[in-house]
């Protein structure tokens, strides 16, 4: 699924704050090897390959989650997999980071964030359907 020049990162899915499930957007938090250079903070379209080789379109968030952490939130890469429901903890996965959808923002509350996440996911879905 990788295309020329695309950033592909490999890591292990670790437990997050479990807020994602409450928000209706459970994410896989991917722990990357120390020293991995992340792309700039923001929301990206991309893909997510499980250890069994199955692949999903994903909305990827890179950043410190400023809606919840004013400072000190570590920089994370998390992926929301479209059309997936299941447990990914402990899996070694590959993530392909595609085009930037928007920068990371701080929202007033969880509802504003989830409204935006819904739009992000639809933008990623539409781009994937265009191919
Ligand atoms: C598509 C997408 C966009 C996101 N955009 C933002 C954002 O702009 N600002 C922010 O604070 N967090 C953003 N997040 C991260 C959420 O805050 C995070 O997924 C949520 O708090 C759940 O965290 P957890 O997996 O550690 O429980 C985004 C996550 C996704 C999947």
C-alpha cells in the first residue's frame, strides 16, 4: 500500500487514556521506537496495516492533544481506523502517513473536538474513495 515518498512508521499499539472510546472515536496509540522522527503535529489521511497483513484506511492524529493537556502532554501518533471494530493492543503495526488534513487545534470541549473529528474522518474517507 505504500507509495513513493510516503512516510511509513512501524510500532506497537499501547493503551491510551481510553477517552477515545468515550468520544466515539477509539484510537490505536502507536508507540514508536525511541528517536523516531514524527511529521509535524496535525491530522493526516493514511493507512494502517495490522500484524496479519490486513489494511485499513485511517485518520491519523499526531500531537500533544491540546484540548486535554495545556502542557506536558507527550507527542503521540494515534490512528482511528475506518470500518474497524476490535482490539489492537500489543500488535506490531505499520502506519502510512499521507496528506495533511489540518493542523492540531485546541477545542473548547469534547463535543467541539468530536464534531471536527467526524468531519476529518469524512474527508479522509472521501479522499480514499477518490483513490
Ligand atoms: C482524526 C483525529 C483528529 C484529532 N484532532 C485533535 C485535535 O485537533 N486536538 C486535540 O486535542 N486532539 C485531537 N485528537 C486526539 C484526541 O484528543 C484523542 O484521540 C482522544 O483524546 C483520545 O485519546 P486516548 O486514545 O489517549 O484515549 C484527534 C484524534 C483523531 C483520531
